[in-house]
C-alpha cells in the first residue's frame, strides 16, 4: 500500500509564452543603422518604462497578434502600439491623436471609429485594432512595401506618395531609406526595429520581458442596457480602473449612446458578469439628462445636483473657460427613479461644448466642406450646424464659422470668441468621485431591456464586434505627432 497522502496526476504543460509566437511571425527586413542603435539604448536605459509598457500590453497583445496573423501581416505590426502609445489606451498627443493606435479624429472617422459625447472609438481596443490593420493593409496595397506603409501610417500616405514621386523624377531611390521625410518619421521605423530586436533577444540587451500567456486575456460581453461604469465594474468584481483599461472608450460615468454595448472583461470574469447582470435588482443607472435654462449658471446647476462645479464640468467634458449655451443638455446625478433617469438619457440629445478657438475661414476655389472639416479636425455636421447650412456644398469666397483647436495663426483668420490657449497646453478638468478618469498622455437588432447579455465564446481572440467598413483611398494624414504613455 502506498504511503503517499495524495497522488496528483501530471499537470498539463503550461501555455506557450506569447513572445515566442511573436518572434516566429517576424517577417519584415531588418534595419541596421545608427538610429536603431540609438533607440535600442533608449529603451534599455529605461527598464521601468519598458516594464510598464509590457504590463499594459498583456491585456491586448494576444488579441492583436491573432488579428495580425489572420490578415497574414508581419507580426512586427503587433508591436506598433509600443511605438505609438506604449500600449496606453488613454494616450493622447498634442495633435489629438488618441488610443493605442493613435488615430487622428478625421482619420478615425474615415475608418469607422465614431467619436461623440458618450464614447470615442479610437480608444476602443477591438474597433481601433480592426481599423488600424485595415488602414495598414490599404497602405501596403498602395506602396507594395511594409516599411513605406508604416511611414505612411505615421506621416500620411499623401506625403509618402509625393516624396516617392519627387525621387522618381530625380532618378533617386524610392525605398524608405531613400526618401526625405520629417525626423519623427525617420525615427519611426528605427524605434520599431529596436523593440523588435529586444523582443527577439531580450537577454542580449539585459531586458526582462514579463511572460504573457499565449491565450486570450479578455472575452466580449454584449449588453443592451445602459449601465454605470461603476456598477458594471462591481458586477464583474473588478476595480473601476481595471475595467476602464479594457473599456477606455467610454467618456462618461454611464455607458450609453448606442443600442448595444460590447464590454471587454477578463476571461474569468465574463460569465460571472453576465449571470449577475441577469439576476440583479439594483438600479443600473444613477445619472439623468438635464437641459440648462435661461439665466442658470453652472454653479447653480452643480449645487442643485449636489456637485462641485468642477465635477459637473468634468463629467460633461466641459473646459474651465468654455461657455455652456442655454438649452444645452448636461449629464447630472439622478433625481427620481432609475427607469425615468434612463428614459431621459434615451430621449435627450447630448453634444459636446466646443473647446477650441472660434474664427472665420474664407472658402477657396475648389475646396469642399469635407476637406475643410478634415483640415481643422471637425466634422462636416459641425460645420453645417455652426453655419446654418442644409447641404454640404460651399462656394469660393464664402465665410465659415469654425471652432477648433487647430485654428490658423492670427492675421490669417479673424478670432471672434473662445479659448485662446495653445492646443499643447489643454486644460484638463479635475476628476470627481464617480467620474471617468481624465484622459492623459502618461451594435445587432435592438434588444429589449431585459435581454440576457451575450458572452463571446470564441477563445481565438476574434470577436464579432466590428466597426463600420473602412473607406478606401482616403488621402488623410493620420497625425502630425504621437504620444507615448509612460
């Protein structure tokens, strides 16, 4: 008789480390020059920065790797968010590029990433990854070369195309190394190459890469009910900050503004959340809509709903100096039943308060409303609303009123109102308890309110939450400069 107290069956082998899978998928030609060495040293000399970046990437990297592989793209692309944002989903550049893939507002809109009062899909990890990979595939189709495609992603495809045309006319090489380009773009691929080299052989560089399992980190749960961010986190039994790391696209303390919502939850929390949401009797929403009245001040409204004025502004994304017009809809704490509050959120129209400078722009021959909107990072709908237009057509000489952080310099346009602070020194409202943390640099047929939440059961990292199809051949520069979260 055996003397062993317990006999254990052999444990299954651990899941392979994701880094090994990434290394096998490297397929781009290597760069080997002084800029690569410079950026290798930059990352190696900042081990804390690299550790934070890797820690953030563990939530998203498996999903991105699967998506890149399914499109048969080189897996160097999966490391690109390290260059763009250090995998910080809340990274925002001085040029207003946002999310781990750093989409500019206009380019995000062109590639199906909606941006409104309630959410900014540029920060939606699933939607933005889909759009970024579609954009990169389009660029690769344009240029037939991944290095030029990445240069186009950073600099804009139009700029790359013009640089190629200039070199062709001069009989010069038209590859990445042969083109004249801004310093940021010249350093863009060397940064990616440096990270590739470190991932390929971390011991050589004395870098410790934390293990990331070759397995899904999150599952997708689809719900058709409005819900407070705090309540959603409680039902999933996870801290609010961690919930927002997976769902950073939500601008407000309540998830609303659509018919259906796809929530990302840790793989071991998804079924728990779905079950608790189905059984809970607690109110899911604690916010309501309120329209400002003539003569009311923000101080008076804040006091009426038990908030500090800074908190009211923060919840609604209103800058400290921005003026709120009469009749503007604000998000305020609930007074009354949860059902009534939810109804007000469905019936009200929420819009953002312009934060930038207001000026007049005179339309030039051949310009379009869409082109002017893209230049100043606003939408055509904004321009129509500000100028009382019923159509998208404009004529040369017409004066348009525009409010944008991208106002032209004095002398080129007449400033008439608004905040005159530099866009790089944007005022950020203070955070208030229960609100979404400030963003920093460091849907299916309509379901009934009682519908059971749907949990994505695939474990390949692929989900069914897809953004609108990308528009092809859109000559829009992605950004003028990126942010990297620390």
